């Protein structure tokens, strides 16, 4: 079942029509209003970018105002893969609709995820026929790793950032994800945020912003002639 997604938006800092798009996918039990708060930190370096952070496909039980991409009772890899596969249809449709709305193609889009949102960003972004500009994942992991080599359709730049004090998704998940990408014939940049729990530290915010600029800036130069 494909559901209609939407959420908070931040228009380009310079005004006018965007030449790039950043879609932010929030974590389990959170919402788009939470992750869109990253936009002001990166907007100055990406003045032509529009930011949008859709709420996930269903409310989270016992979390008022929170949403989930799929239920998580535990970190069972088979259940997570099944959940991500089902939610991917709605995320793909949202991406297509947003790109069409602004007259942009996949090469002008970066996906940013946190936790469960990182799972979705990696699952969707690596399976799109045309490569995105980049995928930035905080505190998450690759789901569906055993199928990734067969499912991989494109190889956008990937950066993974994870706190070494994360009690929710251990730091080892980042290394496992990098290994899974390498095993599928791709790869990833990665960074350990020391002393950071299940959140985004100042170093991750800065490095993530640099990654987005590197992925999207050349596209902006081309677009501006």
C-alpha cells in the first residue's frame, strides 16, 4: 500500500525556485518537525536547496505526535527488511512527486536519514534506477544487506556518521553497514562521533553539511550556467 507523505518545508535561502532538493527522513517515534531543524545549519552553504522532512507513514503507538516508517519491537533483520520494503513504496513516490514538482532529476537530490530514517534512505536510495546526488545517514544501519548485491541499482555517494556511545543502535552497525555496501560492490565514507549517544553531534553536523555541499554544489554550478 502506497501512502501520501508530507511534512515541514524550508524554501531555498536565496529565494526563488530550488536547484537542489534535500529530503530528510526522521527516526522511529519522531516526526518531520524534528529533523527539519537541521535545515538552517546547512542552508547557508546550500542557498539554492529546498528542504523537506515528511512524517513517516504511520503513527507510533504510545508516542503522541510521533511516526514510524515500520514497527520495531526488536532489531530482527528479517522484520526490518520486510518493513523497509513496504515503506519504500511511499518514500519512492514522495521522491518522484517532489522532483517533478520542482523540475529536478535524481542527480539534484540528497537523502538524509536519522536512525530508522537512515535505514529508509539507504534502502530506497540504493535501489533507485538513477543515482541520487548522495545519501547521508546518521545513527542507522543497512537493512536487507543479504539482498543488497542483487537489489543494488545505483551507486550514489554515501556517508555514514555514528556516535560511539549509541545505546539504541550500536556503533558496530555502522561498520557492518560499510561492510555490506562493500560486499555489494559499493562503498561509503564513515565517521565516528566520539562521546555522542543516539543523536547528532556538532562534528557530525559539520561533516554532514560538507558532504552535502560536495554532492550538490557541482550540480548547482552546472544549473546556474
